[in-house]
């Protein structure tokens, strides 16, 4: 069960994978990425992740890349690693070229993938996490999944320095956007609410699944703008993401959410997500 890397067609131990110094992803952040999780030896929502990766490349005017070739390389790498519970990282840069701001005319894209063991987040399901809110200082196209993540990195570190799990970005007008690597939901009065899809948030794959689960369970959902005060007054708050799954939030800015304990509806959604992912794995294995 080795942790492996894929680099432009070659598979090698992850510690031996290197990229040229003039890779535009390294020098300009001129790269997109996506992240897939596996359950019981099967990757979950592969097509949805590859569609989002393709959308990100189109949004940044990348040269065309065959989704089939990416899928084939991804599958081969994952099968070779044989890690049952894995995180699969895919990064595609605009390529290697002499450093200049304008797009290179002839360089092809550079594709890097890694397969590593993914730690579980079950402990947070029982205890919940604390978060803080911070002013959103990211660029205006957060719907594109680029490697330009320095604001997210700084916000995450600020949260950790304050002894909490994560930070939630809030606009100048007080609108709650998303966390550093997760979408944000809250439950109030029996309704599940999250930010609508705009350029200000990432179209999370787990976000889509949770909304679908809510609708199938006849849980009312709203995709609308809301404020920090809505989080303070919510019955339950939770984060969603590929690695985050469904993570309950029990305090926001030091204020307890509801009774300050993990909510029953959040647990229900977490279990439904895991059930769907493991059912997918069993179906693939049959």
C-alpha cells in the first residue's frame, strides 16, 4: 500500500516526484486542482470531480485536456497504490516555460497526481468543532478551484493559533461565504440553509450530495444569502467537503450553536453521506 505520485505519465514514490523550477503552477499559481476520496477501496464521485476540474481549466483558458486520459491515469495510479481509504490529489498547471506573465504559446500542461492515506474525521462527529469568522480577503473567483490558496492558508492558521478548528469567511456586508476548505450549512426552524452558487464560493461536490440527501429525505432546503447572526442563532451548523465530509460546528466566535452540542440532524446527514459512499463502493465491488 505505497503512497504514490503520477508525473506526466510516470508513476513513482511520492518522495521522488519533483517538478521543474519554471512550472507555472509553482511560479504563478497558474494551476487548477481537485481532490477525491475513496471509501473501501473505491473512489467516490469521480465524474463529478473531473467535471469540476475540466470547468476550472476552461475558466482559466487552459489548453484542452482529455478527461478520458485524466481518468485513465487517475484510475491506474489509484489501483497501483492499493490504499483502501485514500485522498487522491490532481493538479494540472499551464506547463513549464520561461518565466513571463503572458501565457506560453507552445508549452503543454503539466499533470501531477498523488495518492495518500486519508485520515478519518469520526472524532469530530461526536464532539463537534469550534470556528471563528474572518473578513473575506480572497479573490473574486472562488468558484474556480485554483492552487492560489494563500488567503485560505492564512485564515486556517489564524484559526489554529486561536485554538479552534477552522475559519469561516464573511464578506464586507456581513454575508457568510464558506470555510477555508469547506462549504457551510446551518439548520434553523427545520430548514437547512447554505450559500447559493456564485463566484464567491466553491461548488462543493459534498455540498451537492447533502442537498440531494435533504431533498430525498423531505428536509426543506434553502440556497440563499445569510449573515453571521444567522449562524449565532442557528439550531445546528456544519461544514461539508470531500475530506471534511459532514463536520458539526458547536461554537462560532466563542458562542455556542444551539445547546453547544452536536445536533441530531447533522448526525443524520453525516450517516446518510457515509451510507451513500459505502453503498457506492459495494456496488462497484459486486
